[in-house]
C-alpha cells in the first residue's frame, strides 16, 4: 500500500501533463480510450510509456470538469466504444495549459543552458 | 466531486467496466493483427491496461464522499443487525419513543403558549402598557383575565403617549349571540378602534373595525367575526356580510371576517366575534376610575426600544394618575403608581400564567425519564456489545481503526434513536392533543420547526448518550485480551462491569427522584381534594339562570329571583336551594373595606362579601353555629343584617357573643357606607380558592338588595342523581318562561376544573414515575442476570466447594442490594436538592416530606429486590457440574 506523504510534486506534474496530453490527443477529433492511449504513445515515439489503464481515471476526471464529453459509438472495426470529444471549455483549457507548459519549458531551459540563450 | 455522480456511482462503475472491456477487446484485436496467438494477445492486452479492478476502484472513489459512503454502509449494517434482533430493536425503539414522545409533547405545549409569536405583522414591535409598580396598591374592582387598566387611564395614555405609532385597548369576555333561533355562548373580543389597524390585520372579507366604529355613543356599530365562526356557523358563505347577529339582545351587522390565522391577543383562547369598546358605555364601565378590566398594547415607533418607551411612560405617569384618581377612595397608593412598557410579542396566555411553572417542571421530569431510558439502552447495548466482543476484536485485529469501529457502533445508535424519534413525534401528536383536551384550552398545535428541531436534537443527543460510552468502552480493550476473554476460564474485567453498575445506580437514583415527585404531586392533589372547605360540596348543582332575553314584563322581572327559588324548591328531590352572588370556590370575588366593627370606632380591615338568599347555609351543608338565617322580614327597607363566619368574628369583632354586634363598610362609588347588624354566625368556609386559608367573610341578605336582578346563580342540593335533577330543574324553569337561558355545572366539577394544574401534575408525574420505576427495574434485572451468567463458572466452583444455595442467593442479592443502596442514597440526595423547585406547586405538603420519601424508597427497593430475586434463584439452582462444564 502506498504511504501517504510520498513526493507530491512529481505525481502532480505527471497527472497535470497527462490531462494535457489527453486534451491534445482529442484536439484532432473525437476518439475512444484505446486510440487516445496509442496516439500518445506513437507521438512520443514510445518515450512516454503510460500504463493504459491510468488513462481512464483521468478521462473520468476530465469529464467531471466538463472539459470533455463522451458518447457511445462504433469503432472502425465495428466494436462498441465510448468516444470522447473536446468541449469548448476543454479547448480553452488546452491552449492555456500548452501556453503555460511552453513558458515553463523555456524557463527551465534557460536555467539549464544559460549559454544558448 | 459531483453529487449527481455520487448518487449514480454504481451506474458509472458499470459504465467504466464496459469501457475497459471494450479497450481489452480492441487491444486484443490489434495484437492478433500483429500476429500473436489469441491467448497471448489477450494476455498482452491485459498487461498493457493494468489491473482493471484497481482502475474501477479509483474511479469509484472519485465518485464517492468517504464520510457519507461509510455512514451509509454503517447504517445499512446496523439495520441488518437490528433486523436480526427484533426483540432488542423493539424494546429500544419503544422506550426511546416513549421518552422522546413525552418530551416533545410537553415541549409542543410550551412552544405553543410560550415561544410562538402572535400571528400579526412584526410582533416584536408590539409592547404592552402596564402598571410597573403595584407596591401596596390593590385594584378595588376588577374583571376578566387581564385586568391591567381602567378606561379613564386608557384614555389618558392614548392621548398623551408619544412612544407608540399606534395603540389599542382590548378586553375578552364570553358573549351571548343569537344566530338564527339559537343562542350561543361565544368568546367576545371588545376592542378600541385602532386594534386591527395597529396589529396590521387585514380583513379576509368586508372591512375591519376602525376608530369610526368606536365613538362615544356608538350608534349602530358592526361586528367582525372570526374565520372559525364564519366557517362553523355560516359555512364560509360570502353573503354573511350585512347579516344581523343579535348580541346580548342588540342587533349588529356583520361588517367583516378576519383571516384564518388571526385569533386575537390570547394564545389559548380564540375569539369568535369582535365588537367596539364603546358598546360597554351603557354598563357605565367607561367612566369608572376604580374598575380595572382593560389590557393596553401598541406598536412602538422606530427607534423606541422598550426601555426608552418605559422611561417616557414613567415621565407622563404622575399627570395621568393625578387626572384619573378615583373620588371617594384613599388615593395615596394610587398616586404612587407608574406605567411601563413590556414585551408582548408572544401574546397573552392564561395557560402560560397558570401553567408556566408546571410545564417546565413537567419537561424536566420527562427529561429525566428520557435520561433513564438512555441509561437502560446503554446497558442493553453494552450487553450486546460484549456478546459481539469477538467480532469487534477480529475487526480491530484486521486493521480497522478504533474510530472506524466506534463510528459503526454510533451509526447503530443513531438508527435506533431516529426510529425512536419518529415514533416519538407520532406519539407526541396524540399526547399533546390529549393534554390540550385535558386542559380544555384552544391551542394551535401544528408542528413547527422548533418542535421538530427539538425532537431531532433529542434523538441526536440520546444516541450520543447511550451509544458513545459503550462504544468507547468496548473498543478500548486490546484485541488480544478480548479474544482470550471469550475463551475459557476468564471472568470479565471489573472495569467493564463498573460502567454497567454505574448506569444502574444512575437509573435507580433518577427513578427515585421521579417516584418521589410523583408521590408528592399525588398527595398534594389528595390534600386539595380532601381539604375541609367548610361546605359539603358533594351533590350540589349550580344552575345559571338568565331572563334578560326572555322579554318578561317589568313587574314580573322584578320578582323573578323569588319565583325561581320557590319553583325550584318545589321540584321533587330538591332538598334545599339558594341564590348566591358569589359561587364558592370559583374565581370571582367581592371585597369591601370594614371601617368600624364592634365597639371600635376606627380601624382598618376588609372582608370578602357574598349576597345570599335564605336557606344558603342549609343547602351548602354549613350549619349556623349561632343566631338565625335570613327570612322574609329582611327587606330592602329593614335594617341591614349579616351572617359572618368565625374568622370575621375573631379578626374584626369584639370578643364575646358576635350576635347583635354591628360593623360599618367603607364607602365606595356606588356602594355607600352601610351599617350591618350581625344576626348569625357560621363555621369557617373557603371563599374563592381552595388553596387559600380561611378569610373573613360577610354573608349579606340578597333580599335586602334594592335592584332585583334578572339573572341568578342558584345552588341546589338534592338527594337524586345530578343528571336527573338537571333535567327536572330544566323543565321547572321552562315552565316559568321558555325564554330563560339555563346552564348547569356540578359544584364538584367546578372545583375539579380549578384544580386542573394539580391534576395535570399528579396524572403526568404519576405516569412518568411509574415508567421510570419500570425502566429502572428492567435495568437492574438485566445487570443482575448478566452478572450471574458471567459468573456461572465461579458460582459452580463455589457450589462444588460446599457453598449452600442460600449462600449463593445471599451473595447475588447482596451485590444487587449494594447497587440499590448506592442508587437510593444518591437519589435521596438528588430528590432533596430538587425539592425546592416543586415547593411552590405543593399544597399542605413539605417537599422534603419524610413519609413520602420513605414510601418512595420502600416501594422502589421492594420492586428492585424482587427483580433481582429471579436471577439469584437461577444462580442458586445451578447444577455445579453443568456450571463448571459451561463454555
């Protein structure tokens, strides 16, 4: 059982980024959980190896916040699947979060590599 | 967190399960497409996804609120346990229902007469104007239930005050109304012109009475009727406006109907008809400066709190009392009076005046009963908890936190308490209805938030009281010890036993207090019922006769009193009949100052008066000690004669034979100084209050009064049953004239009615005391049997080693006796400490009355010991071999 009081920063960071990645994956259009997982994996060229299961609580949370909405549809190979779609609030959140992420990354980069300014 | 998802968390769980399943299927398809075998493909897909159960649990937790979730589970678990123990559940819920029901019913009554506000606009702005300091001043003549002002005082206040934006006076009295052919007694409200305007009461129909209606002389005023009367008599017909009501023989137009929620200024007597004050002008009430009958109240101006209004009223008081000083009386004390403003937002209530103290006492008593019920329940739960010790120990050993287990036990208590509260509220509805009909008052008994809040608070509090201590106790011992204790050869720890003993001691102590108070109230009532009034009131009927609506010719009306008496005396079965201006032991009174008596030419004193006919003393069973009764020679023109009681002779006349001595009354407006000669002496009798001591009374001859009244109160003694007598007297009176209004009461009934507060206290406290004793007995029985069961082994060893059965019984009874003794000791101390609260409602009885205390202790001890005898005998009859093999 995980002890309470484990380093929260890392967890938060990963959780926050996972949300952002999901939103980004949905920016192209509605998709179901399976697709989203694979899209994230391929785009990162298999660097980000998320356990696919952890995607679902995140989807649930995002839906709770009304950033995405869902519906049951039929997949490309004719299976029933729950599709997710960005809501307008979700789209706004995505731009905001990507902007914040960019600023954070460039700031960290400036710290790590001051010469290449 | 999303509340919608909380309530649909099971739906979402299934939904997610389906979704995860869909993922696995797709991933398996993909894997097969990549060339894996089916089993391998499925396995790889699972690995990719992770543990689906864990994922679902994570999502489920997101949807749930931890506290509510566990509470719900605990409640359901508790409900299941109760279902499996219906006997326990029934006893627990029933005892709580009784406790909470009794408390809620009494609180409901208190709420209705004490806490509820008048149903008018902004009742908190209303204030009453009253005399702030009566000092040694006594109202010479008064009438009604709230005699706070005279009419001249009211006029002065109305014209000179500046603290109120509007002010009004009112008076309530029973009124005869003829509606169609029948005459009814209804509650009349006599009001000054601004009454409805100041209270902000808008008419439901027609218009309200205004200052236009209340002018000197009155003319032909209108009458407003209450919503209740409108519904009752006119079926809510809107054509009632303009119809005529005959009130006290005069026709009135109905001008309006008041809204349903408005019942007047009295919380417990609702008015039926409202008429303007000016109507009483004919009776001379408006001029009299010594006659107190009105109540005055008004709406304070903004920025005028009570103290400012009081200060203002005090400053205008000297002028007002100077201008209204009665002539022909000693006015020194009158001029010292001053006015003040008093809160009146909760209205007037004679119930509050009369029962204020008893109601709070009853609430305290009912609270004690609830406390005893709690102690009993705690004991039951403790017994059950020890039976579940193993289960709880296992849970604790498996890692449940102590708080979690306590919470679960408390949830069970809460469940019992809630069920008890719901049943209690239902019970309270009937109980309070019974109380109100017992008290014979009109009270709005709708449940409001205060009553429901009270019941809910009682439930919450009791569940904590009876649940918390056992829960703490049971979870305190270490799991290891608890598991071992359930095994062979261990007796239970002293400490755990200690709590149960303490609970029983508390129960015994509290029930002794209740039993004591019950006995006190019952004995006090008995004292009142058997007190020597000087009369024999058994078998006396009072007939109220009124010929004012009978249209008798004046000559006959003049002698109607005589005619009634003669006819009634001639009725078969009547042993004696007499009129009296004051019916004994009712609330009315007439007091006159005595200026000179016997040989003393000066001297102050006063005496009660009653004008009675001949045969009064024979009828009332109070024979003359000396002298003669009144007779036909005592006429308005002959010298005034009087029959006095022994208290009068002792306090006011010279020593020696009172017959032939004289006394003079002090002059009063309308009642000039009069010289009386004493012609008879009677034993002491009570005047208007059975609780009061004997006072000096003058019986004067009704036949010497100059104005012959057209109404009478006739006391009739007979040897036949009262119901039979009632109908034959009714026939006799109908023969005299059919228009005469007759009503009857038995003197005994009238006395009992005046003893209502005492009867209420005696009945209810008796009931509560009985309940408490039963609960305490059950508690003691439970503890002793539990003790015996727990010590079966030990007792078996004792028996095997040669202890006699008698020794065992003695041992068990001694244990019970110690508990009982401590409880009784604590109870006695408590009863003596509480005694003072009851002293003011007891009659001829000391709150520390030793005989009562002895009876209470004796009876409680007897039933408690009887209750522990059963388990003791059971212990003594144990077969040592069986006992040793047990467990």
